[in-house]
C-alpha cells in the first residue's frame, strides 16, 4: 500500500506504517490485510523452486567460465532472479490490483475473476497480465544477485564453527544481513513495479509506464525517500525470511549430497 500511494497529495495517503495498519483495519476489516494473498500462495512454490533450481544451474554453467568464484555467485543469482521474475510477474499484477482495491475483502472479486478481467481488458502483454515486467526483472534480478552473492561470499570468508548451534547462528546471521541488504538495494525497482502495476493517478491515462522513467517521476515529484516506501515491512519479511530460505536450501542440499 505504501508503494502504490502517490505522496501526500493522494487522498488515501497513509501518514505512517502504524496509520496504514489502523486505517486498513478500520475501513476494510481484519481480512483487508490479506488482500491479494491467493496469487502469492499459488506462485510461492514454483517461485522458490525456480529461484534455487536455476541458481544451481547457472552456477554450474559459470563453473566452466573464467569468472572468479565470488563473482560467479552474484552472476548466477542475477540469472536466477531474471528467470524467477518471468514466472511470478503475472501473479504480481493480479496481487497488486487486488491490494489497490479499497473495498472490504468480501466485496472484492476473486483472484481468478480479477485475472480474467485484466486479460479481457488489456490482454496478456505488457499492458495486461505482464505489465511491469521490466521492473519485476529489476526487482528480482538485483535482489537475487545481492542475496546469493553476499551470502556465499561472506560465508566462505567467515570461519566455520564446530559447534552445530553456533554454525546455525552464523549462517542465519549472514542470511539475515543478505536479505536486508538486498531489500534496501532493490526496493526502488519494487516501488516502480507497484506504481506501474497499480492504479494510475488519472483513470484512462498511463503515467507510470516504464521502470526507470517511473523511478525518475517518483523522485522528481515525491523526493528520494519515496523510492524507499515500504522498506521497513519489506525488511521485516525478507530479512529473517531470506535467512530461513537459505538455511533450508543449505541443509536440504547437504542432505541430498550425502545420498548421492
């Protein structure tokens, strides 16, 4: 919601994160916090599978190149992020459209009906179900590049702990920092994606059309900090969440390797 709104001139603008929670609860009820939940649920399993599977494949391919190992991790992460973005973008368009709807949860169309409406009105292309693809490519590409690159480079530098609990905390801490830094660096792409995929300021007129032009418009009209709207909840989600995903990946990968 923070990313979609257009500064203080927006009549539905939230004053703070706390005001955002309070207003949504008062106007839309408890279920208002769960708008657009179905598309992420549908996308989450294939999204994570694509993220880690393609990272492994790109990493193997880059093993044949002359790139230093540290850089190869980052490039493999970039490749996995770009691939992941293509998979999740249609789900993101539906999710943002549903979240932008200020009606109560029970008055909203279902995710399937919303997707049908988007396809019927604007088609499957870059004005329809794949709207904002460039910004989504930037969001996931930059995030995964930093996320994987930072994690594996730092993990290889810091000494391994013989104590299993301390080793767990070491990996979790590196993963937490990886997710946090990646969130801070990629959020301008996230804001641009939300503006492009969300409702336009004037119905019938497309103001937010391309990724970098949208960033420039937001910066010019609302200031530099507007490019970081929603950063705190993003870090709260992807800091610890990113650490957990990397730990699961690490332990499952080690478990599979032991059985090969």
